[in-house]
C-alpha cells in the first residue's frame, strides 16, 4: 500500500519494505498492549516493551550484541536502573533476549525467533 500511495513505479525497494515492517511492528505492539495477556498495565511489561523496541531497532541495523548501558541508551523512554533491570529480567525469563558474556561484560541481543 505504501508503494502505491507514494506513486512509486518499478520494483519494490528495500527501504519501502523496511518502513512497512516498522509500521506492522508498531501496530502489533499496539494490539498486544491493548489485548495482550500481561494486562492490566504491569510496569515491568510496559518497560519490557520499551526494551524490546530498542532491541528491534538495534537488530534491524545489524549491530548485534550490545552492552546493557548501550541498550539502555537506545530506549525511547528513559528507565531507571532498577526498572530496566526488572524488565530485562522478565525478558530473560521469557527467553525474549539472548545473553553473551565477554570478560566481565554481559552483552544483550533480541531473540527475534521468540517474537513471532
């Protein structure tokens, strides 16, 4: 639909598909926020959604595993350390994120297979 509305001709471009995917993800998040199973408004669920959006953005840019503080910088909503850690622990428990350890640093990446 985006392709037709913007009056493009020829083959579909990759950036058009990426924008369409972002729109679909946003609508899926809105649907799950309204009708998802973790209602009503547990703060950890809300904060984990913010972290998941950040991890999706990181993953779509192929940045791979990132340190905890770097992931926190990508979050659209500023989260305190306690709220970030609680939401991250919830995502770990649900196997929504992958962890990797390099030295003393724990790196985080989204488990995109679990988000389907």
